[in-house]
C-alpha cells in the first residue's frame, strides 16, 4: 500500500495550511522564462501546474503575476507527471515578504 493510496499521509507532513489559489506565474530558470500557474499555496510551498515540470531538486525563481508581483525562491520537492510540481518556497525580497504575508492572510480569511 503506497502513499498514493492514502493522500492524508502526505498532508500529515505539512506544518502550514494550504489554500486553493490560482494565479499565473513566470519561472525564471537560468536564462529561460517558463509560464505556469499555481493550484495551491502555503507559507512554505505551492503546487505549480506546468506541462514540463523541472526535476526534483531543481531551484528557480518564480514571479507570481499579481497586482503587485511577488518573487519567490523555489525548490522542487515532488513531481506529479502530467500535472506539475510541488515546491518549497522562500520569499526572495523584503517587499515580496510583506506582499506574500498579505496574500496568505487574505486567503486564510476567505
């Protein structure tokens, strides 16, 4: 019986609540800029829907295309073939830190 049979097992490892959240984003990976979108987000991670996800361990910068863009440093933690990738996130800049916290506060209140 694998963890795919029991999705709740995966949730048990999370310490931050996830919120359903849809937004376009740009992945800055080396000199390439890839387009994708979010499915959900939390204080320490998000799921990115992408046709061609990067590999586990890949690091990149993501720019959430919001009214005021939020820049996040990301690290791929898991892949869902055909769907996208789960990433750990850290806020890249101090201005983005406040915007990111405001976003999470708004999502938690809805």
